[in-house]
C-alpha cells in the first residue's frame, strides 16, 4: 500500500466515457501472488522468492491450501546476518540455490523473484541470475523478476514473470498465433480444438505448460491476449517483431466469439467455417448461462480496482447478464490493451483508474450495490456491513475464459447474492 496526496481528474479517454483518476491509499495484493497460478501452469518451473518473512507468509497462505504435491515455490528469507553486507547476501543466495537444485533435479527453469523490503531492493537479482546461469545453464535456466508490492497490483506479477522470459524466446519469422496470458489447461485445450477446426495454426500458448518449451517469436507472430494485465510483456513481444491483434477478451460468450473472430480474420477463415466451429459451444453456453442471467439481471455491481480484469468483467456482467454497473475501477488503464473492451461498455459507465480507497468506499456505501467485487482486505468489512462481495482474486484462480466457462463465471457472481439472500430471510 502506498499513501500519496489525492488528485482527482476526470479525463475523456474514449467517446462519452469519462475516467475518474485517483491517487491515494490502495488496497491490493502484491505481485508475488502470481506465483500461485504460475507455478501450477509451468510444471518444470520453480519460484524462489527473495524476501522477508512477510513474503513467505503471504505466499504460503495464498498457495498452501491449494497444493497437494511438493511445492514448486519457496522463499529465501533475508535475515539479520544478510543485512550486514551484500556480499554475504549474494553468497547466501548462491548457497540456497545450490541446495535447491541439488535436491530438486526436476527444476528446468528457476525464477528468482524480488520483493519490496529495502534489503532485497539493494540486491541485484538480475546479476545474481546471470551469475548463477553461468553455472547451471543449459540444465537449468535462471531468470529473475520483481513481485514487489510497491506501486503494482497482484496480476502484474504474471506480467513481470512473462516479461522476463521474452528475451530468451527463440526467434522465428514464420507465421504463427501466440496466445498470451496463462489459462487453465482445460481452457487451453478447448481453444486449441476450436483453432484446429478453423485451420488456424501453428498456435502457441505463452506461458507454456513446461517453461523449457518456449514459443518462438518474430515478424510472423500474431499476438492474441488472453489476459488484460500484460502491458509490459506485450510491448516486449512487439519489440521482438510480434503484431498485436487488438480484441475483447474471451470472457463470456460474446467476448469469446469476438476473440476467436479476431484470430479467424487474421487467418482469413471463411465465415461459414467460423460459424460452424463455434455453433455447438455457443449453443451449450447460452443454455447454461440463462439460469444465472435471470438471477443477475437488474442487479447493481460495483467493481473495485484489483485484478485488472474489471473492464472485461463489467462488459460481461452488463451485456450478457443484464447487470447495472455502478462503478468500474481499474488499477491502471492501458489503452493499447483496453480500447476494444471500453468500446463495448454501456454509455455513461463510470470508470475509475487508480484508487483512493476511503473515497471509493464512501461512493460504494452510498450506492448500496447488490454485489461488490473487491480484494480480500475490503471484502470482510463490507460483508460485515451487510453487503454481498466477490473476491476478485478468485476470478484469477478459477477457469473463467471461453464458452464452456461462461456460466461458471456468471455463477461466481450469482452465488454471493444467493448467500446474502439466505442470510437476510
Ligand atoms: S513483496 Fe512486499 S508487499 Fe509482497 S509480501 Fe513481500 S513485503 Fe509484503
């Protein structure tokens, strides 16, 4: 959390949608949280957080309840002795890495993940990764990124992680589609089947399931984003020759169709082939979604800035579930990644960027929305005040992309409403 003087400035960023810009106290998790889903995605990667006991507690409590195998993350805790001198800290880090790689020969890629304690900031992790790579590459690739909570939100951890991999992607100028952003394996398989039916390929998913299987990038690479929080990664991929295909994100039926159509158009797929490929899953999704749409229609939603998924979610809630949007907050709005989504929001949607949490809470309490999407830190107090909430972090942990998950996504919002209804009868 950072405390800064508050400035409010309504700025027009796209036709008829003003943005309330706020800078003040924020309530978000830090980028270390990304390890929770990234370690499950990349089966041969290990995430070594270089941090404090607080970092170790955060990562253990966020991930500990969800894993049943030997963890592929850990924390090298900098102690008092390390503070005495950086040489000691570097030696200590090398010793921990030696021990780890000896004990875990299954590790193919090791990420050294920086955090925000000042003693860690002083440590040059890029140099440490380079030094250790000299010793362990090619058996183990060692990369580094920062998951620090200073001025970042939790999904930026994935952006930083993927960004650290971009420079080591192999070069190829062959035509190919790169889907950027981690997706649940089951969702990835569904998309791959649809791309195959349309004759789109080769298709690469980034991050890959094994960090050692890096996708190629170059002038023929078309970039299709599956997640809206990858600002730095996308720019690095563009700098390596990739071309961004701007598109809404594959949340809900409409978003998924628009996303697939963007790829289909880039591959000149015949519209009949496209329609035939999507017809069965669209039909299934419409039937499954209907039940939740009825429960959500006409209800009011307030989205606090947390995951960077807020605008695509708001678009889904409003256009496919009939919800009314009170306010849609985003930690930051990157127009390169967000314009296609903003264009789909209903006229007059109140968008806010950044946060001044007390003021935003006041606006929320005054509006008394039916559901509030927010981080864990705000959810409990709001629940205690009688308001139904949805933890935004759950939306990142759950498979929510694609046709077959559209109803599951709606259910994530319908469930707290039902729970609140039961509590109040
Ligand atoms: S990186 Fe910073 S914000 Fe995150 S757990 Fe460690 S000390 Fe806390």
